[in-house]
């Protein structure tokens, strides 16, 4: 039976370009494919526009049946390179992302926080832990859900963003890039970072949403930085 996908993750990672190519090979419009899979048109568009995205397993099964492929064959056609299996990441220690176990697989699980806001201090005592499958890499990474509209239109409320601690440590601060920031008092935020043109030891934190004011902070107040690598886009509106 085409729809059986034994041993695969709950949200397989697929290539947007490969999905679009498969759709056109079968002469489906985006709207028709969305209707056939029970997805929204916006969901199909988002999946095709990103390099790598997660697809709900039930939709993956429906797609396999629709194009008359086994799940393994569909994985080979539109999946990211390598295995769909995932490795277990290390737990967070004292609320901070620990070094993740290295893996040779194409996909691994990273820990995720419940959310981070770019406009207000966050209470980190109620952390709902979970894991998110992302492309594997030998660095310290974690995922956070965006809370609020401060980083729109670049990042929207509910978007899950993957951050790399190693990237920030290796590169230093790159002006204008997006960072998860943890201060020495435990506060966390998600913002763009710019250099203060007058004071070398001061940084300017800025939201993408221009209705929020800039914030100036001292470098010495920052305990941990992690650069945003990419966002995981939901394949269906309203799903977590």
C-alpha cells in the first residue's frame, strides 16, 4: 500500500523545489494539489518557496498515494539528502542550549524553547520543552517559536526559528543580522544587532517591525548570542 510510511519522522523534511517539480510533472496546479492533500493553498505555496520545510506526515502519505509512489520512493524524490531518521539532542542545562550531539545523518532533533519575544522580557521558568527535526550540522543549535509581531515581516508570530551558538561565536557579531540574545540577568530577546556609531562597547538592538523603538545595550550585559540560521515554515495554517 502506497501510504504506509513506517519508521519515518512525524514531520519529514522535504525540498521545496523538488515538491514543485513533482507537482508540475503530474500537471497539478498549486490549488489542485492543495485540495487533493487537504491543505491550504498558502501552505503549498510556502512549502514550495523554501529550501527545506517540514511536511505533516498525513499530507506526506496523501501525496505518496496521489502520485502512486511508496513513501520511501517519495522520500527519495522530494526529501532532503540522506536519511529521515533523527538523533536525540542533549538537554538544556540551566535554561541554556547545551552542545548538541554530532550526527552523520541528514536530519537531527534540536531542543526548542516555548517562545521568545523581541519586545519584552520573557519569563523562562515555564519552558515547554520539545524537539524539532532540522538538517544535521556539527554545531550547537536550538529552535525558538517567535512570540508577537516585533520581527515582522521577516519573522511572524508562531514561526519556529533555528539558531546557532557556534555561528555567533565563530563569526562574531555581523551588523544587521538576527540574533537570539540572552542577558546576564536571564532575560532573552530576538532582535537584529547593529553597532553604536559613537560608543564601541554599546550595541543597538532593532526589530524588523518599525513601530518598536531601538534599544541600546552594553556588550558586557550579554551572556549568550546565537545567530538565526533559518525558519521552519508550517505547511498548514493554524497547525503547531
